[in-house]
């Protein structure tokens, strides 16, 4: 398995619409950087946020998830309460090739502020907006900026295509749009 370079990512974005919209070079002037990098793509967070709240004293249960666990906000910034959690999504829509697995790492700018970004791997032939999970590990409120970099995606190409892709098994998060809550 090899990590794919900038020219391969650009070619796949242009010819196969692997990333839409696609930013051809890293943007960094006055913002948390985003766009194409040497061996990855730095995606942006959209203005759509679901912030964990305990107003209704809800229980977090992945098998019976309640939307009352969140308050929804649409804004250019999101304030994550101390020791709390926010769901968001990427601006970009991804279409992953059959012979590629994508992993995601958080931006160092956020990590150095105690903000952790988690994303599960993007499997072969998965497509959609990526739901981002931001954890504020600090005892202070933390700010996330919409339309700026949130995380970096690394594209790992296998020696051959997999036998069964995410699309083949009709994965439950296929073609998701917007912030997608847990499904069983």
C-alpha cells in the first residue's frame, strides 16, 4: 500500500471528481490552511454544527441515539463548551476509488489548542460529505472556524482493488449529505 502524492490527488479530483469542490493548492493566508498538500488534502469544515448538550438529560446510546443530545447551529464559527463535543461536516464531497482507503488526521493548529478531530477511515467506493467529530479536551470554551482547514486526508492505494467495497455492501453512511448522526 502506498501513500498517494499531490499530482495523483489532483488528477483524481479533476478526472474522477474524487473531491468537490477541489482547491488546487494550499490556502493559508490568515486562515487555518486547507487545500492540496504534498501527500494529502486538507479539508474545510462547513457552517453546520451539532453541539452536544445535556439540557434534556439525554443518554448517549449508539444503538438508540437521540437527536435531543444536540443543539444545531449554522454559523461561521462554533464554540465548543469545555470538555464537550461537536459534530460537523466537510465542505468537500468525497468519492473514494475502489482501490483506495483514506485516513484522516487532525490539523496541528487545533491539536495544539486541545481540540481533537476524529474521522473513521473512508472506505473503498464510499462517497459523501465526511462527518467530523471535534472534541474539546480543555476546561475552556474552544472555537472552530467554518470554511477553514479542519483535518488532512491521506490516500492509501492498495496493490489491487478490494473484493467487496463499501458500495457493494450498501454501507449505511453511503452518500451522506450534511452532518450525519449515528445509525445502527
